[in-house]
């Protein structure tokens, strides 16, 4: 019985850590994965580097993004931070 009382605070601590840290991070990763999977041509984006542009082509894990007139860059799909809604 005494041994169980020793482990109860430890179990409670791990449960709190799970609900405050691990679970929210897993949900955020799931949302990001869905966002990256749903990217398509014509979508306005912001990259991790802070560039704003419009996706022109997507092929597997690579895409072409138009940053300005006559300025196109090839980048990895994972470099998209967010989709810009106007």
C-alpha cells in the first residue's frame, strides 16, 4: 500500500504533462499535416522564411511558388507555414 502512495504523485504528474503538452502538440501536428496534404495550385501561402506567394505547381513534395511577377521559386512542400485567407 505504501509503494502505491509513492507512485501516485508521479502518475498524476505524467497525466498532467500528457494533457498540457503532449496531446496539444499531437493535435497541432495533425492539423499541419492535413494543411500540407490539401495544398493545391492557386493557393496563397506564407513560407517559414516569411515569403508570401501563390502556388503555381505541385509535384509530390516539391512545388513552384510565384512570389512576384516573373519571380518563381521551387521549394519543398513542408516549407509552407500557413495558408493566407483574404
